[in-house]
């Protein structure tokens, strides 16, 4: 079976490619660096030739709402049209938990557009919505910076390790198309300000946190449950944040080779 991984050179994509290794599969990595551009359509027909499955883990190069919307709309339409022409039997797309609950966030609106395109196409699909990755918590914290402090919402978050995302995607890829949304999340829930404190402590960052229910999360105010799983079927992940954080600290302290 031939599987095309769109965005296969990124963090999640490369982990997924590794997770699929050692099986009787033909894995095609599709990315601009490999001559495949889903936004322009360049190289798509060649990459999808003979493919039975496509996994889209690509991402907009920016969180700017206009740029993200342009990326996901162009990429989604080109990709699904090429898949229909190639006879692809299963399209798997990585999306975000909260996509349907945070319309004030331009990036989430762009992700919803991507999902709509997938559901409207004539290709069997599975949408996998993930909570924020452990690896992106630093970026979430830095986005909340206001001068010498951080203004952060106390909303709930249930983050997940990137490795667990890749393993969940692998299992979806090796299964049948669901034609619905699945959600994946880590095992523990935190307040966003609580997990921010842990990251700051790990980085020996002394900046104070101002807890504010109206603090913006990439341009939108969070409800308490925006970033945690909802009513969709859930895939549990085993890695706990405290274990990941210990490894993160150990790696940061390791001497450079």
C-alpha cells in the first residue's frame, strides 16, 4: 500500500513516517522541499499516483488569520481534487481540538475551512483533532507575553506528546476510514496558567504570570473547555506531561556534541 504523508518533513510528519517504518508500505513524503507544493499544486499528481491513502499533517507557515486561511483553503482544495483524480481511498487530516468551538480565532477558522473541504470531497476521510502538543507549550506561553510578565487564561488544557500524536495517527492510517472526527489528548488536565508556571520553572524564567479569564489565546478568549476533548470518540495517549518535562529539562542540560 502506498501512503503519501503531506508535511512529512515536519515534527509530527517525520515522527509518523518513523512510526510507519518496518511495515510492507510504500511511504511517499510530500513537501515543498521534496518538490510537492499543495498550495500551487506542483508535483501533486506525480506524488499521488498509485496512492491508496493520504495523511495531511501540513501546517500554515504562520498563525496570521488571512495567511492561514489562504494556505488551508488552497492546499485543501488542490489536495482533495488530486486525490479524487488518483482514486485515493482514505484521507486522514490532523486538526485541532476546539476548532469547532473557537470561531473568534482566525487560525481555528482556517482549520475549520480545511475540515469542511475534507468533508465535502468524494474521498473517505478521518479527521483527527489533537489537543496542543507538549512541544508547543513554550510557544503558547511566549505568545502571552506582555512586557516583563505573561497574561494567561486559567482555561483547561489537556496537552499531548508529539510522539503520541504520531502513534495515534499511525493507528488511524492502518484502520478504515471513519468519515467523522476523532479526538486525541494527553492523560492529564491542567489550567493553562498552571502548566505555564511549570514551563517557566523548567526554563528558569522568573517572569510573573497574571491570571486573566479574558486573556487572549492567539487572538481569542478561551472558554473553560475550549482546549479539552468534547463529545467525539476519543483516543487516549499514555505520556504524562511531568515525564515529558523531565526529559525536556535533561535534554536542555545535556552538553552539546
